[in-house]
């Protein structure tokens, strides 16, 4: 069963996603950054190319010809993943194919609507019997 962790009170959701991706990639895991919104996916792609300036995460969009050979994907097409280790949800709704992954990481921001959407996803997973972990990012600042 997929292990689900919620990272709450994220001031910058994309920065948290980058940190989590870096950590997972460093452990040899393949990561899907679930971002079905095209503008968000482009922003995330740029962030991974530019931050931090002295490092690199091999990544591409899920529609790229090299997607099947790349350990970090951005988008929503999980079928191109060779190894489904970690999914990081950057969408306000739960990903439909999250259960294919060993881990699902949900990042919840500080805005009231984001918190409410996070609560809805949390209830959905809890009602289906998933064990849930929560990391309060206010305690890590």
C-alpha cells in the first residue's frame, strides 16, 4: 500500500518539492512531480534547471522523448515512468494513479483554500485506510 506523507504549512510549495525531489533522487528513487497544469509544470521545470545554481537534477517533462529514461518527470502521465517510487502532488486534487507509487508526498501551502483542499485529500486517503504521516514545516524553519 502506498505510504502517504503530508508536508504542511509550506511557504513555497515548489521549493519544498525541489528539496523532496533532491532527497529522493539522492536515494536512487524515480520521482514524478505531478503537475497537470502546464504553466506550473513549466515553472517547475525552470526551477529545477536553475536552483540551486551548483547542482542538477536530471529531469524532463513527461511528454519529452527521453521521459522513459529520465529519473525525474514533471507532468501527469505516469505511464511513462519506468520505476514508480515517489509521486509529489503539486495539484489541488488527488492524482488518480497515486497508488502505483511506493510513496505519495502531498505539499500543502498556507493559503486558506490550499489548506482546505489538503484537508479534503487527507480525509479521502484516511477513509480508504492509508496510513498517513504529517510533517509540519513550521517546525523546520
